[in-house]
């Protein structure tokens, strides 16, 4: 009786073990064929993406990081398996993650010629968005007065310039420098903002170009010939 009882117990135990193995294999086979739908991950944070994939028994895989001016840092730019696709559970879904906007190093261009600045900007990959021209009595024509944004690290690849048109155009009749002393002629030219080009030597102006009364602009050159003048013996 006891031997028969132990035999029955052994047979029963063997049956249970075999049944467990069969159940395990069936579950394994079923799970291999089981699929999950890939969710939309673009624009989601890494935490959100991982939670969405975990619910579907899928795995998040970061393929790399790229700068992006529209997608915030640590948010997903794109995914290698499109949303709505069915894949086996345990499948890795690759994503590219944003490292934030691309940063540019903006140098200082103030007190530089606009043409020189343009060459530098081409090398830096920065574009001129707008140029505003204004008159200036202190900054030479074609030179940069101010810039926005200011020098430093910036997110935009565009810049605005305030550029000089030079001094305001001021017109008047050329005065008569003839018979003036050299010092008086220099003082008058300085007050009018004209450039006095002196020829020869002497203490008095004996000739000039253009002639008195000719319309000239501020900054124009006036040529004067120096000499002893009338009534001077030395």
C-alpha cells in the first residue's frame, strides 16, 4: 500500500512538472507573437516617451542628440518607427533628442566697415536681417554705429545693424578766401567744415578753386594758393 501511494505521488508530481513546462512554453510562444502599437513620441519629453513605451512593453533607445530651434531641450525630435505601427513587444524604438536651439557666437562689429563685417558673417553662418542707415557727424560713412543682438552667445543666426550715412549734407556758397591771411583762411574752413588744400607757401591766399560764390557741400575740398599777397614785401 505504502509503495503504491508513493508511486502515485511521484506520478502526480511528474505530471505537474510536465504541465508547468508546457504552460511556460505556451506563454513564451504567445508572448513572442504578441505585438504592441508604437505611440507618437515626437515633441514628448524623455520621461513621457519612456512611460508611453513601457505601457506597451516597448523599449526607448536614444540614437543621438541634435540642436533644434523648435523642439525644447530633452524632447524628442523624431522616431525611427512611425506612430501606429505594430511591433513585437520588447522592440527598441529609436529616437533623436533635441539639445535645444543652436548657439552662435556673435562678435562685436561696432566701429567696423560694413563690408568687412559682411565677410566675417559669411564665415560664421550668420545673416544680416536688417540694415538701418542714419546720418552721423562722428562715424564715417559705411561704418557700423551699433548692432543688435549685442556681442556674446546667442540663439539666433541673424543680426541687425545701424550704419552711418556720414554727416548731413550742408550746402552753402564758397566764401572768398583770396586776400585772407593763411591763419584766417584755416579758421574759416574749419568752421565751415571744408577741407583746405594748400598749395605753395606764404602768409596770404592769392588764389582759390572753386571760385567764391560756387555752391559747395560740407566736407568738400577747397584748393587755395598761398603767397605774399598785395602790398607785402616779405
